[in-house]
C-alpha cells in the first residue's frame, strides 16, 4: 500500500537466489569420514545385537563413544577447530575399549587386532588432516 515502506531484503536471499551455508572440507576428510562410518558398523553391532556378550556398563561406554563419533564427524564436516582433537580422543577410547573386550573374552583377539591396526591408520590420517588444517590456516593469514 501507499506510504508503507518496503520490507528489508532477506539475509538468506540475494538477487533472487537462496544463500546456503557451505563449509570448506579439508582435503582428505571426506575419505576419512567414509572409512570411519564403514568401520563404525561392526562397533555398532557390538552394542545393538541382542546376543551381544558385552555387559551393560560396556555397552553404555561404547554407546558414549559412538555418540562422540557422530559428534566429531559432524564437526569435521563443519570444519570445527576442535573436531580433530575430539576425534583423536574418540579413536583412542574406542580402540582401548575393544582391546579390553578382547582381554576379557567378549570379542576375538583378531577382531581387536584389526581394530587396533585400523585405529592406528585412522590416527595417522587424523594427524595428516590436522597438519593440512594448520597449513591452510597459516596460508590464509
């Protein structure tokens, strides 16, 4: 109507196009996340299977590690500064739990050995991601 000022432009639209949030992934992080999700499935089965031999406390601890995994993976996707550190803690906790399960006879020793080896590979990949993040931060400043 006459005399009514126009609405201000929407912050989420410019020139008729929607602006969407987009984070910048570190090189190598997509492959890392795909590997971690694939490796997470057997760990999830340790918690969710009805015939799992794990005691309730171990299931709770492993569930917390899986929750931490989902949190750190989403933080890696969002390029959060703290994501790599949290993911490293999660990896160490997960491998420690699985090795303790093997020591107590809840999982086989080969399963724990493979988990420890893949954990070491994952930790190495994380160190590489952290170095790339640091070099990208230095280059940007």
